[in-house]
């Protein structure tokens, strides 16, 4: 009876294993280059965001610094005005005290002259009594004017003292707010500088990743084909298939 031929499996040669390792290495290099390119793009995008944030913080810092200068100037002016108003109040208080003293003195003299007029009229000197009466009336009028001015000066002094207190409180508040704005401006300036430094580092990292990617691609393109990658060709240019080993039939 005829003997059946058995089909044997073709064993992989050393060239096939080499080509497999080279394809794996090429695939790994391509994946590494793609990863580096993606990382570089992310670094550059991050650098743009950090640079934009640095610019925004810098603008906010400058604005806060301007407000701080303005508020501190307003606070200083308010305190200076408070001192002036306080000095005016003290002067008004002094005038009030002097006018009050003068008014009381004139009122006392007016009373004494009136008593003298009554005494003179009692001894039969009506002309002198009338003169002293008119003088007492005039003195009472001067005393009333002095006391009225004293009252007005006292009111002015009290109002000036109250106004000076309000101005001083306003000035201190403005100074505190100005110091707060200065601290804010300083903090924003530090944040702007930090972001600018981060942007520089991100750009440097992105440039390094791009350089590594370019180098990998250049090496892969310049690498010559190995003998295992070249397939033998026939004289007509048609590739020759590798002969497959056959197992000998058993009889």
C-alpha cells in the first residue's frame, strides 16, 4: 500500500529571530519617541500657561502696589488734617476759656456799678446815678457778648475735637489698608516670579524632550539594514522564498 507523506513543521532559523528582535527594538524606539514628543508638547503647553499666569500675577501686583501707595498717601493726609483740626479746636477752647473769664469779669463789674448807682441815687445825686446805671447796662451787654462768644468757641472746640478724632481714625484705617495692599502686592510678585521660573523649566524640559525625539528619529532613519533584514532576490529581481525543509517519508 502507498506510504503517506507526513508534513513537518518548519523550524525558525536564526535570521527570523534576529528580525523579530529588531522589529521589537524598532517598535520600542518608536513608542519611546512618541512618548517623548507627547511629553514635550505637554511641557510646552504648561510653559505657556505658566507664562500667562506669571504675567497676570505681575499685573495684579502692580495694581495692588498703586492702590497701596494711594491709600497710604490718603491716610497720611487725613492724619495731618486731623492734627490741624485738633490744633484749631485747642485754640477755640483757649479762646472760649478767655472769653468766658472776661465775660464773667464784666458781668461782675456791671453788678458793682449798678449797686453804686443805687447808692448814689439814695444820697440825692440822680445825674451820677443815671450815668452809673447806663455804664452798668453797657457792661452787662459786653459781658453777654463775651459769654456768647465763649459758648460759640466751646461748640467749635468740641466739634473740632470730634472731627479730629474721626479724621485720625480714617487716616489710621487708610494706612492699615495700604499696608495690606503692599503685602498683597509683594505676595503676587513672588507668585509671578515663581510661575516665570516654572515656565522656564517647562520650556527647557520640553526642548530636551524634542531634542531626544529628533535624535531617536535621526538614528532610526540613518541605521543601515542588517543582513537578516535583506531578502535574497533572483536575477530577475523577484524575491526567492526560503526553501522549506521536508521530512523524509517513512517506508
